[in-house]
């Protein structure tokens, strides 16, 4: 018997994906550069389904039925290129290579072009949900041709998470579209995590609450509008106790956030598309600041003066009613900032689709994020509803549901941002999201002044509110205005 699908790269994610495929009736060819990983998989899980292990790429390709379909799950960058080329050398016309790693979408565009020129299909497929998702049902974002989707679609649907009865996978668009959408997913993930972190910080350093008490608050929030995987695991992390010391786990973890690049790509890409993803940007920079170990140490030594959060908020913290109200304000600030971050992320997908000539169904993107992925949340049903109406609108913030939600939240949101500033608790995503919202709703922006400055120092010209065309004022001379030809 030949395999209908293959997996190359049997580290945690690849092995889980292979097992998931086998659990769903697929016959799975498996290959790993070092055979020991293949052996481990076969020894520990070989009986869970039909696997065909191979020791060489040639054997692996021969064990696949045509059109041969191989999913690569190796490290992004050079290792991925190496495996793609090895496979392409032995594969034949019509075969399909799927890169399921977190590849940079421009690499995917390049690879698709190269592989297509060799008569093969190349599909860049975003996979979200971590190890558990890969094993039990991830959310998947494949790009590539319609033709490759015909073969790949049913296989991916067989292993995807299911939300509201629908598999969490859809053909996103051609070439790099899938990896683009996965990249933005990760950017949103960063913002989502940061707004949760800011909420925690306000409760911990501001209100002086213990981790377990905060864990209970998140557990409560998880029952409402904020219901989501990230809120759920936040509660779990905060109630965890360190085995070694008996201290709250959160207090023994170094406060320097790591990152592997997808958030940075989201922001870099947004910058080049001139699409403001301020929430995601601030989330990436907040991780960056946390990891500036030397600079932070020096700041401690130099004692940069400022308010003490706990002292500043003591009055609220010591009054049960005021405390309860402030915690509710934080919940609303989180919710509003989260809406802004998603609105910005979806706007970036729209801008990317325009730039790279993809047709992306934003409603479908929201639907496949409802299950399996890291940002899965009840909230995504609302986004799916918003885009599902089929009307085109410029921002999620204009959809009646979200417009109302932000309007309801905004008094709380403003109170939290000002209290945080007064108390010296950094809330970069809360405050930048609020600035975005206020920027968007402003009738007149001070950009007019910037235009004036640009024209004065560099004759960059400006537009007038009352007449079309480009104008320049002779600032150094007669002060007269001239219309550009
Ligand atoms: C997912 C995650 C996954 C990974 C991130 C983490 O969707 O399953 O997004 O892709 O956890 O890449 O990224 P950082 O290491 O940059 O936080």
C-alpha cells in the first residue's frame, strides 16, 4: 500500500501532525533527516494508525501515491529550502510540496514560483495551535493553487479543528496568502497576549492583588465576551505554584519575553504597506523592552523616578466597591483594545491582499480562527458575522456590533489609560489602541500642521480643503501661495 500523504520533519510539531493524519484514516509516509526520530515515532505511536517509515528521501517519495503530497515541518529559513529542493529533485510533475512551518510569506511567494517552474505545486500553509493543536486539530491556512487545494483540501479537512460544525481550514489564496494570514494571526496573538499582560500588571502592581486572586478574575472573565483560549491559559498560569520554592510560578519566571520573528514580520510588513497596526507594533516593542536586560538593569541603578503603582492606586485597592469597579474597567479596556488590534490585523490582511493580488475572504479567515489556533475565541464568531454580511466596510470598528462594543467600553478604557499613566504602569497597547480609535474618529487631525511644516522646510507641497491640486507657499519670500502645475 502507498501513502496518501507524507510528513517530513518529525520534531514535536511534525510528529503530532503525522499522528493526527494517521488517526483520521490517512496512510502517512514519514521521514526525518536523522532516522532516530522516525524510530521513536514508530516505537511510541506506530500502532495508532498506518505509517510508512523511510530512511531516505527517495524511499519516502516512492512510498507516496500520486499525486504525491508531502508536508514539510522543519525550521523556517535555510533548512526548509534544503528539504524543498531534495523533494523537488525526486518528485514528478503534479506532485505537491506543502510547507507547514512558520515561513515568511515572501519566501513562500519565491518558493512557489521556483517550484511551479519545475512543474510541481508548492503550498505554503500556516498551521496554528501548537503541539496539541497539531495532534488534536489545528487551524490551517493554506495558500497555493486551486488545483493543489483539490488534493490537499480533503486531507487537511480530515485533521483540522472543528468549530461550529465546520473544519478550521480554508483555501486562503494563491502562493504566499496562507503564510501571510498566519503571520497576521501571530501578530494578533502578540497583541492579545500583551493586553492580557497589561491587565495583569494593573491588578498585580496597581491593585496589589495576589496571582491566585487575579487568576480567579481571568477565570470569571472567561465566562463572558472575552471567552478565549488565551484568557483560559492565563488563569491557569497564574494559579500555578512553583514546585521548587512553593512560590507563585509567575514570580519565579524571568520577565523577558522571547519571540521568534512572526510578530516582527507582521509589523515590518504593515510598515511597508503603510497600514497602522499600532497594537501589534506596541506588543512587539513591549517584548523587546522586556528583553533589554542591560538597559533595564542600568535603569534600576540610575533610579529613574516615577510614581509607585501600588501607592498610587491604594485608595482604589482598599475600597472593595472601587476595586471591583476598576477591575471591570480593566476588562472593558482589554476588550476595546482587543477589538482595535483585530480590526488593525484584518485591515493589514486586506491591504496585503490588494498589494499581492490575492482574493481573501475575511469572513472565512475569522471562521477558521474560531477553533484550533492560539487566538481562538468566542469573539471570532462576531468577526465572522461582521464580514459574513457580505458588505464591504473599511474597518471592523464600523460594524454595528463592534462599534457599539467600543462605545460601551470607552469610558472605562479612558479611565484605565489615565489611571495607568498616573500610577506609572505601562499600558502600551491599551493606550496606543485608544489613540488609534481617537485618531480615526477625529474630524481634523494635526496632520495639517505636519503638511505645513513639510512645505515650509522642504517645499513638499500641501493640499487645500477648498480646492483640488498641490500648493506651495513661498515661506522665505513673499508668503504668496503658488499652485503647482
Ligand atoms: C501558533 C503559534 C505558533 C508559535 C508562535 C510563537 O499559532 O500555534 O503562533 O506559531 O507559538 O510562533 O511565537 P513567538 O515564539 O514569537 O512568541
